[in-house]
């Protein structure tokens, strides 16, 4: 089906990308209402000049009958068979740029039998064609498949090499827990500053030692052993260190055995 407007043919195709409005008509006839919404829609490229609405208007025009109201026009269109337009929703506003109107394109088969073909809506004096459910679902599915295709291509580029034992094994790295790492880094300085390390047995043996022997008239003077800055090989052995400690402690009480006189031959 091909329509014409201003003498130019209009192809019967999807016009969802078209937006039409006539500011001059709005300024001349005022804001849109339920009675003039179809008249305004008849000027757009969405209107079919071969519809039963146009046939009824031509008959009324040449017969001299006054213009029908929307209810009477819809009742008269039931007697025709073919393409018709019906106003199914009307929400006018006093503002010239306001209002919402929905117009349905139908194919009537009988008095009470018709099938919807398309829907159009007038929003703020601009007319649009509403996309069909098939077109909406097709666009959404096509978008999803396109994203899925790009994802599969990316996965194919990073596909691991084949392993006879594990086949294609993907190496998935676990994401480190940021909360645990932050908590450990926060608690570490506090632990270092407040915790005191107890010395071990070997370290306690290496501490500074100040040992004084019992004072006797004939005894030696005080003997003091202090830790060196660097441990010597002798002090690194705790057993040897304790033996030396006992020797120093018992040294003042040690008396050498009496000398044995040699027996003359």
C-alpha cells in the first residue's frame, strides 16, 4: 500500500524513526483536544489517504453534513470494511505544547471484528509511531547476541593450550581480600610497638654477667665478666658457658695439692 502527501509517494515501511509536527496548525486551531486530534493526525505522513476515515470525511464534505463528533464518527466507521484510525486514549492539556493522544490503526473485517495493525501517539504536538513488540524484542535480542559474540571472541583469543591430562584448563586467579590485607597492615604497627619479646634461654645466658668471688685475705681480687659487643665462639655454646661459670665461682676455694718430694735413688 502506497500513500501520497504533497504529491510525493510515501513508501509503506517502518516509520518509527520519523517525528512529525505542525506548529502552524497548532497556532491556528489552538491546543489539541479529543475532537481535533484525528484532524491533526491526518496531516502527518503516518495517515493513509485510502482509509475509511478519509472516505467518510469526503462523503460528509460533499453532502454538506456538519462534522461528526468522535463518538459518532467511530460508530459510522463500523459500517465500512478496510483500514481505519481510532482514538483510543485522550489526555488533553490547556497548554499548546501539552497533551497525550494514542491513535490505533486497524483493519476492520466486520461490524464488531477488527485487528490492530499499528499504534501512534501524539506527545507535546509531535507524532511518533510506536514500535511493535516484535521490533522491540528483536532489537533487544540482537543487542544481547552482539555482546555475547564479542565475549566469545575475547575468550577464544585467550583460550589456554591443550593439555592431554587436563584438557583445556583455565587458570583462575583468586582475587585477594582487600579487607583482610588492610586489617593486617593496620594492626601490624600496633603489635610491634606494644608486644615485648621474651628472651630465650640462650639469649639469657648471653646477658651481661657480673660475678664476684667471696672475699678472702689470700683470695684473688674481684673477677668481672661482661658481655662483649659480639658473641665469641666460646660463649655461643651454653654448656661451655656454664662450665666456665662454675669454674670461676669455685676458683677461690680451690687449693692445689701439696708438692711431693722426690725420693732419692
